[in-house]
């Protein structure tokens, strides 16, 4: 890979002259600038972003921390962040924390060592002190913090909608999956659903799950039909769990949605491809990512920010794991 010295040699100028052309600072004769740019093209030279950021003392690098890159919800978030950052000439360093505080801390150190100028974090570790001590702007995404700028969806409303739609469709014995108790997003949607179910005439039971992963969903599905074989409606904690429950229900011969109705939460791209396609609560993940990027850029540029906690609406996506309302007479 060509270095700045190779470019200087090719153009017949000093390294300092090449640096002035790259950083667009200091006087460079137009003919010399042409020679340097020709040498850069000829050698396909790519400036070392970290070295350049150290020189300019201000990089264009942003750290994005995701909790589980195997869950399709998070790439949707990341894409929204990346599109906005790319459009504004920033670049991402992405870390996967695996929902582990130790790994999260490691990535924060990595971000700092790479001279990032801002961090977007979809974490949920209640201890925020490792963020409070940072001397750069942080935006929390999906998983929020009252004392930090955050972008998130209205999880409580999503839980209410899911419960309301199931009651409306005639479910009488609902199983409500409670997502990982330590995550605010799981708590919010669970609280919303519980509030709605408690004022209905429906029997319901709660099943706790320890993670939002597909593996946990598969485990929960087997337990669910063993412990609650006559359930006629499942409100899942997220689409990964809903997909696993749908798979297990079909495997044991249940007709969907005639015998069992299922609602997920997230609306990941996979959900519309399941058979039957999954009814779910849509979180606007891409838009959430984009809003988080816009908020962080405003903070980096020290612009006035009217609202530092941005909540986006959710919506019910009716597909075919729930009955049509008029089917219930
Ligand atoms: O599916 C992953 C879940 O974790 C989503 O519901 C999202 O809200 C995140 O918190």
C-alpha cells in the first residue's frame, strides 16, 4: 500500500508539501498541487485516517456500539446511523458488545484509542459511569438514559398495542413473553402489555426469558407449549422469539392463526418472509439510527439541540399470524 513518502517521491516534492495538499492548509503552487494529486491517483494512495486525525487533532471517526450483531434488529439501526454519517463525511467503527459490560468497556477504550469524536451506544447497562467520564458526546440508541441524549421507540405503547390487538381478535388464554429483565426496552413493552391485559377479561400468563436471541427464543418455544399447551395467543418479546414460537407451533401441528395467534416486536426484514408472515409491532429502527446520527453530529458541532431525548412512534404491522378482526364476528 502506497505511503505519503511514495507520493512525495512520485511527485518530486517533500512529504510536508504532500501533507499540505492532503490537509488543504498552507500555500501550495497550483502546478505542484496538480503533480501531487496525479501521484495520489497513480499510486492509489489512501491517507491513514488515524494518523491524519492525530495530525488534525480532530478525526471524522464515530464509534457505534451494538449489543448483538447476530440479532437482525441491530443492523437496521446501524444502517440508519451509517447512511447519515456517510452523507456528512464521517466514518464508523462498529463494536459488538454481546450484552457484556466488560466487552463494552473494551470497545469504548478502542474507540478512544482510535480518536473517535463521538459515540452512539445501543447498550443497556445501568452503570453509565464509564460514559460520564468521556470528554466527547455520547448518544444512546434504542436503549436510553435519562441523563444522556437518547433516541428510542415508544416501547410501552407497543406493548399496549400488541395486547389490544390480541384481545380484539378473540384470544382468551394469552402467554406474554417478558424479555430480559435488565433491559429497559423489554421492561417498557412488558409493562404496556400487562396494563392492557389487566383491564381485559382475558386469562394470561407470563413467561420470563433471559435474552432477545434466536437461541433463547427456541428454548422458550419448547417450554411454552409444554407449560401452557392451551395458549391461544402469544405476545412475543421480539421477532426472534416470535419466529421460534411460530416454528415450534407449526412443528407440533398447530394451525396458525386458527389455533394460535402470534404477535412479535421489532419488524425485522425476516418477519415478512416467514410462512405465514409474522404480525408484529414495528420499531422504526432505520429512522432511529438516522435520528441518533443527526443528534450526535449536532452535539459534535456544538449546535443547539432543542430535544435531547427523541422518542419515535411504533405501529402494528398486521400480517398472517393473527386473524382478521371480522373473523371473530
Ligand atoms: O430484538 C432485539 C431487541 O433489543 C429489540 O426489541 C430492541 O428494542 C432491542 O432493545
